[in-house]
C-alpha cells in the first residue's frame, strides 16, 4: 500500500511487445497519473553509450557514464511522452535497431540497475504514478498498490513491434524481430539482477487477442475495485 501522504502507485511489467507502454500510457491519461517508462531510461543510457563510443560490455565505464547523465521522463497526458537525455529530446532515437540490439546488455549490469532503480523510486516518490518495466512490481516498487503482468504470444509481440518500427520509418521484418524479441526475453529473464518475473501479487493479463481499449478498461476496473475511483 502507498505510504501515508503518498498517492497511488501502479506497476506494469511484462516482456517486450506485450503492450505495456501503450496501455500504461492510456491508463495514466485516464487517471491523470504520471506515466514513467523505466525501459526508456535503459534505452537512453544505451543510446548515449553508442553516441560516445563507450564499450557496451564495460560495466564500470557505463556506470560512470550514467553518473554524469541526466534522464528526464515527461509527465502525464502526452500521447508520446518525451525522453530528455541531458536536456535533449531523444524520444525518436530510443527505438532504433542499434538501441534495441544494445539495451539488454546495458540493463544487465548491477551497477547500472542500482542507480536506475534509485532514480525510478525517487521519481515515483509522490505517487499518482504508473511505471512500466520488467522488475517494477518485484523489486523497484514492491509496495505498489496494484500490479499487472502483461503477456502475449511471441507472434503477436513481434507483429506489434513490426507495426511500430514500420510506422516510425525503420526497416524491419517479422522473422528477424521474433528472433530478436525471443533473444531479449531470454536475456531479460535469466539475468541475476532485476530479472523479468511476475510478482506473486500481480494480475496476469494475456493481451494476445485483446484490443488495447479492452485491456485498458480491464485494468481500470481492477484499479477501481482494489484502489479506488
Ligand atoms: O520496455 P523496453 O523494451 O523499452 O525495455 C528496454 C530494455 O530495458 C529491455 O531489454 C529490458 C530492459 N528493462 C529492464 O531491464 N528493466 C526495466 N525496468 C525496464 C526495461
């Protein structure tokens, strides 16, 4: 439960392409909450490392880089919340194939995760927040008022990513994407720190055959039942 004086907190976890960011963003709009995309923070660091030629396998260098990096996530009610990297809007660059290919590596380092988690907890401190990621309900915000774990078949998740990438103008094909997603799932689930895992008290929703609006309505109805209006 939320601490005294703190607003409600909702955690949304699940694998890539399960629909987390879309539904979490819409839910935040409906509740007038802040939407915090924790994956965007790992993506922003991966992008900066690529831009600065930092060795993506070097935990110490990455952790130093993060120490001098400002990552800001914009607030509620935005269709596509902006991500500022050292003050610059990098939203459009965060889903590039280069970042996709590097981000699991960056997110796998304990020193990087420790600092990211510290920042995520600070950002969620006042409540009225929906945060999505992999370890939000299990580790970052274990006391969240409501937790969801979204899944979908690999085929459905790859098809969604294909649609997203093509609409952003990146070249992509379904088979390669399915392979990439399944590789990323394995890395995200098997790592020692902050692995992708469903919290025991998270509500499981399989979004494979569900429209986005239906998922959002279902989540809002759980919210009203369990947290309030
Ligand atoms: O949700 P996403 O695809 O934008 O996440 C990008 C990467 O960051 C993905 O490989 C998993 C990782 N991640 C993580 O390890 N922990 C989080 N809380 C969020 C994302």
